[in-house]
């Protein structure tokens, strides 16, 4: 791990004293369980448009929360006052909330066991803290890349930005766990825009670089070929503008990881969240077709489909050392051989499902929010004996190669969907040809994954993802990664988006 330790100034905060005061007060007030979570979240957002800085902002959020079980019910309270008296008062408020909830009746809270993690520390894998880079240097790098894009033929405008986050957490509970954590993540955005003034329209092309759990080195050390991509984007954009419109029908698709990650997120990631599968998200974001009665039997896809949940993968956006239940990070199967074999769980849902231990999916996006079950890094695994992109394309007579994510739509049960993309290339007689446009692919989840007949080898694997996965009431956002190799799907319905829109 490149990050040697959690920042010294965070470790120096009186976190254990606050936790001791809160946990002692909660226990004295009759709590059966209590946990304390202190967070400091630093965020920065920079955006350059064309030749000028549009915005540069930075903010820090800090505070703590106390969560208890009293009378068999949850209670929760939060504060930003860093004194022992305030922490104790917050704990007593949480117990009062739990007792008020218990008086209403309902199911008693039961949780799966977890070993005690006393004095644990974890830091994500990065080399350069982005917040140690002077703001002027951050802006200068973005302006340079904007100028380079604007120099490309046909590029009329640019939008070049980066979002940076450093998240620090301290967790302690009445079982004896004490955990310090720190992780860094960043999301770059490089977009080139061309305007057709005669037609009154525009077209854009955005970098395929995924958001990552890395430091500032991601933009400069060649981990992603930003220089090469910036050089290629104007030509790709010009070709896209002139590309013929697709004829709707059924095509074999070869889907690049830069597109497939989003389909994984929507049709597998959300569908295998256990709280959604049993109806907890119904009022806000729907349920799931992958209900518990199908665990171990539901045919999710073809036999080459192996999907994991993983809170440990290096540089993953949902990678942690421990979740907000105090559970150590793990990796597990969600779909094995095409069959639904697992769910994403916190300690309450693990107990409900009859498991001895949670797989560590509790997360709160701020100190003022209660932890809920959130998505792990959900990834389609490559085939060690699989082929390259060229190998998968070679067996396609009439198809489309799909690159980059764009818009998407999926129903409330995560079953019927359609996705578009950044670029689409025709495949004819085993070779990738020029671009086409106005493409969307449409299927049901099980038909789509059932049509996957080949996945690429590990050399084709890429970790994609997003900063802004939404869930819960009140709403929370979480960052999550999804890895996958290139994959081939047979006979998928392709729509012409312009015709579907009635244009």
C-alpha cells in the first residue's frame, strides 16, 4: 500500500475520548449496543470551459454520529460539537429515539456477529494526496488539457474538470472495535464539443477514463493514457458527427468495459442489494426481480457469467478496510455459473438471511446520515482462458462494438432496460469498421446476460464506476466501481434512438 498511514492531524483529534463518552452514556441509558462514527470529508471541484476557469471550490464536512439499539430498535443522533459532554448528550438522544421507535412495535433488530477489530487502521492505495497539490497547479493542468483539445480540428468547446474527495472515518463500538480509515478518490472529466450551426445541433465526445480510488498521480503518471486519448478525441468526434444512422434490428454486440460497467451497475449491482430485493427501497427506487426465493436457483445469465461483490479490490471506489457496521472488507460471489448465489448485505440483513456474518456493505455518506446497505464493487470476472477484443470480434459476422457510457433507462425491478453509449462501430465479417450512430441496445436482464457467450481474458479487464449512486430516504450518494472484461452478446435488440424519439 502506498499510503503509509492515516493523516497525523486526524489521528491527533480526541476521537477515542469522544467515543468513550458517547458509548458510556449510551450504555448507562440502557442501550444494548452503541457505535460512534466520526467523519471528516474534504471535497474539491474544479471545472474549466474553453480557455477559462469556470469554478473552483473546496469544502470540509466534519461531525459525528451515535447509533444505538435500545428496546430492540435503532436510534440515531448526530452532532458537530466536539466535546465529551456533547457526545454523551448525543448518545442519550439516540437512546431516546430508539425507545420512541420501540414503543411503536415492529420487528426487533438482530445483527450477525463480527469479530472485534481493536486499534485497526486502513488507508487506500494512492501516492499523491490531491489536496497537497497547489490549487494553481490543479487548474493549470486542466487548462493545458483544455487548450490541447481546442487545438484539435472541429473542436469548438471543451469542458475539463476534476472532482476530488478525501474521506476520513473513525469508528468505535461497545463490543470493543476501534477503527481509523482514510481513502482518496477522484473523477476526471474531459469533454470535446463540436457545434453544427447550420443544423442547430451539437455532438460531444468524453474521455473514457474512469473515476478511481487513486491520488493526483492518476492524471500524470501514465496509468491512463490521457495524452493519447486527447489526441484521438477530435478525430473520433468528427467521425461520429458524420456517421450513418443505425438500422434497427438484432445484432451481435461486443461491449467494451467502458460501457458494460454501467449495465452491470443497473442490472446486477442494484438488483442484488438485499434490502431492495425484500422491498426496503420500493418507495424511492423500486425493488428487484432477483428475490430471495431465487437464491441458488435463479438463472441470471449464461454459464460464463461470474460476478463478485468486492470491498477489497485495489483502487475501487467502494473499497474500504471496514464498513460502517465495523465489518472487515471481503470478496464474495453474487452470480456463479450464471446462477444467483449471493447478495450485498449489512449485519441486520445478513442475520435475516441466516448467515453467520455480514459481507460488509453498510455505509453512510456523511456524519449526519445513518448507515444503510450500499453497493460493493460489483464486477464481472474475466475468463483466464478467454480471448482478446480481436478474438471476440473475429467470430461476429454482423454486429456492433459499443464503447463508452452515455444515457440509460431501467425499470423499477431492474429487469427491462436500454442503454446507449459514446461510440458505436459496425462489425462486419469479424472486423471492426467505422462508426454508426443513434444506437441503443434493449433487453431484459436475464435475456441479456443469458445471451453472453464469451468474456475476454484478464488483459481486457477495466474497473469503471461512478461517484453518484443514489439511494435511501433521506437520499444518500455513494461512489462505486464495477470491473469487467470485454464481452460478447448474441442477437441483442438494437433501437434507432432518433426514430424512437419520433424525430
